[in-house]
C-alpha cells in the first residue's frame, strides 16, 4: 500500500485496527486477524507498507467475502482510503511453524 503524505505509521495502524473491529462484526469475520508490516530492510517499489488479513480457514474467508459487500462498511473503507491506497491484493495460503 502507499501511505498518504499526511498519514503517519500510527495513523495506518489505528485505522487498520478500526477496520478489523468493523470486520469482526461481519459474519465470517469474527476470527480475522491483521498484521500491518512496515519495511525495515526491503525492496518494495511503490509500497510503503503491507497489510495482511488472516482468516483461520478458506471457509471463513469465503463467508466473510460473501457478507462484506452487503455490510455497511463504506465509512471504514473511506477512512482507510484517506490514509492509504492499496491497489492490489492476493490470497495466500500460509502455514504457521511452531
């Protein structure tokens, strides 16, 4: 994502937390987690940070996506758009190592 010139890292983190709180109210989003990642040593042209939304299963992610469009999320989406532009997304499967 590209951070707005007027936004701080704290603004990004706070807005992501508000988005997550809203997302958890949507069916399928109850168990979502987010990670906001700022590069320390990375080659990321045109990106100031990455945000990962983590779902415990493809089933929960699908349920969340099915219900997201019908949910009243315009305000939180607009708030996020005011601090960052995230023009692409990807769906990844990951495995946590213990």
